[in-house]
């Protein structure tokens, strides 16, 4: 049986001609084409992405403007605190011939209901008045100097809201399908709120307010409010504030209310606060401070330096209380701790 043999090829000239390198150089035309395409496509892609993002943002903003047509208010600079705080106090009166307690309270303090509030029918009321005057009303004599207090006084204040406690339960607001910026996350104070308001760097008051305005933490509010009165057992409508009481932590019931630069025209009138005698007296006494961030806000231009504590008589007109030049006006004498005429 014949054997078969596989012969091994030996290199020849023809085999050298057929041999080719393992890696061939790339043709320059396709490489150039790829580079040109990339140079066009990549910038176009980046530009399109940016344009699409702007278009989406604009569409979202357009939807937000439709859903919320009221633009956000421009933030206002926060006012500075007043140089001083209002101070409850008394003024002096010298008894004249023929005077009676009811008479000089009605004339000097414009307290037309004095005979009703302080009545011998209710001896505890006369006893409380005697304590304030330091004399028995039935035994006053001409020449006696008596301290008189303003009845149911108001106080004018401005300050920054630190906390809001609503008197009504909050409604749950559903989350929108798109990211629409919310411009009104304020508490519902239509049924009443209690604001913690900083009126000086070291003094905070609790301001009881009923308002339809949106109020947020950090807002600056202005109000005239009824000053807390001294508690006298058996005399619920006792008319006088305690001159020794501190404003810090005091609860005040507000009227004539304003948030930042928006006045609440539907807020309570001061004669709606109880008790008071504004309608019968034709006005009300107001403790305040002269100058910016204080009574200047109400445009009460007074002939005293800024920071002066004052006591003013406000005239009532159609439910509004206003100070007019010529109205009784007193400044606080820091040395005597009394109010004296300007």
C-alpha cells in the first residue's frame, strides 16, 4: 500500500507576492467624512437639546402663568424698628371749682360714658376709680392734682411676623401635575389668627387679627390695636391699661391692619373691638411713637423728635380714626413718667 505524503510548501517568489500585512491603513476619504459628520451633528445635537430645554421651560412657565395669573409681589425692603415702644401712662389734672369726677373725665378725657362706667349703683366701679385717682371721688376739692388715664386706649405698632397660628383648620391643597411655583402658602386668617410679631429687637407681642390678606412668615405688619387693660375683679369693662405692664408677650386685638404695603380695607374697625366707647366718645386715645417705622406710617406728623412717646386723641369719622392738628396731644416725660402737653 502506497503511502501518502503531505508536502510542505516552501517559500517561493510567488508566495512572497501573495503575502499581505495583517492591518491595512484606513482610507483617508471615509475618515474625513466621519469627522465632518461629527463636526455637524454634535453641535446640532447640543443646540437642539438646549433649545428643547428652553422650550419646555417656557411652556411650563406659560402654563404656570395661565394657572396663576397674579404675579409674585416684588419683595419690599424690611422697615427698621421704631426707636422706642409706646408707653401707657397718665396725665395730670388740677381740680377746678364745681368739678366732679364724672365731669372732668367727660371734659378732659372725652369720656362721655364716665357716669355709666363708674356708677354708685356698682360700688366696685367707683372704688376702682378712686384707686386710680388716689382720692375719693365724693371728697375731691379744688386744687387737688389727680392722675388721669385714657379709657380703652389703642396702641400703634409695626413689626415682623415670626409665627402664625390659625384659628381655623387648614385645607389640604392637591399637588399640581406640573411643577408650578406656589405664590400663596399663607394661613387662612379669615376666621382669625394669632401672629407672633417682633416690634423691637427684644420685644414680641401676640397680635390677634382677622384678615382676608395673605400673611407669611417674615412679612411686616402694621396695626392699631387695643392695649391690654388691667384685670379688676367684678369689673369686666374696666377701661384703663396698667402703666407697669410690659408689652413683651402681651396679646393685642388688632384693627386698621396692613401687610407690607397692602392695607386691609375689610379689617375690623376699631369700634368693633369690645369693650370700647369710641362711638359715644367720638374718638379714641392712642399711645404711639413719633418718627419713621412708627406714627409716620400713618402720616401723623408731630412736632416732636423721632422716638418720642406720645398720647394722641384720634377723631372718629365714619368708622375711621384720624389724628387732626389741634387734637389733644401729649408727649411722655421720661423723667416725670407722665404725659405732658406738646
